[in-house]
C-alpha cells in the first residue's frame, strides 16, 4: 500500500490528451496503491490540481488548450508539487525546457509503465525523506548567510525563506552532507533521483537542477561561491559548514 504518514493514499494527477495513456496509467498506478485523478488537457489539469491537490503530477508536454510547459509554469507560481514530464519530443533542448521551468524529472515517450512507476516512487520517496549523512543532529546548518533546516526542509537567505522544490532541497542536502567533496553527475542522479543514467543526456537533469539551485541561493549565479563545478567530476558544495543550532 502506498500512503503518506497520515495513512492517506498518495494522490497522483495524470495529465495526457491520449485517453489510452490515461487509462493505462490510472489502472496501473491504482493497482499499486495510488489514488489517481486524470485530466485531458492543460486547462483541465489546472482545474483538477486546484480541486484535488495531488502529491505528484505526471504531465504530458504536447496537449491542446495549454501545453505541459504552460501548466508547469502555472503550478510553479505557488506550488512545489513534484512534476514528472512525459515528452515525445526528439530534441534534447526541448526536453530540458521542462526541467528549466521547474519539473523534477522527465520520461521520454514511448515509455515503459514500470519505468514511470519507478520514477514516481523515487521522487516521492526523496521528497519525503532526507539524506542524513554529515548533517548535524540538530538538522540546522548555517553557511555564510544561508540557513538550511533539514528537519523542516526549508532554506533561508539573510532571513528570507527561499522556496525550493522537494528535489532541489534533496540535491542541496546531499551536497551539504559531504561539504567539500565532489559528486559525479551519475552519483547525484543515483542518490537523488534513484536511477542510473543510460544515456549522457540523462545527467542533464542534474545540470539543470544545479543551475536552478544557484539561481536561488547564489548572489551571482554566473560566479558561484556555494555550489561549484568540479572539473572532470561534477559538483560540490564549496563552503565548509560554519555552525549549527
């Protein structure tokens, strides 16, 4: 049974203009314990989301009325709900667009339902749990003017709350847990997203999330001081943890 701590089934919104895909995913996801609601276009997706408040959204890109990119933009205005994009687009740049707009992951059509189910489980698990590791027992970390509360999964910069998606926070938490040590893109993908990259393009998920984190945390994202690129490796959290509460 898939449920949250309050024993409520986790609810998934499936958005796709192809009725056959909606039926297949609704049946399969319901069978493994999720509460599933569906929408056939972008406008309906926003209506269903506001009414149902799902725990995760599976979102097709090419849809009538409002495409998946537009839906993702609207959702990210006031929600950190996990979003997995479904795309049939062949251009890698088009796939990355969804990530840049705030999606947590993407699956390319035609896809295996089992692959999508695994991605859903991984994203929901990571959003609900931390990485532990080198995090102080208090769960509160201070680095320069940044405060990271791993218990509440919240980040503050100069006292102001910085909104991160669940996956963005998990990525930050992983980097901070081994501050000063580089992570390869493949290692980050395995630790945070829960799968091994099959193609080089898969690691772009990591690059885009790093870019999003930098844009929110760094004073000058083009010249980062907190999250650095480790040449030939991947990324590391540069600053040493200064203090904890």
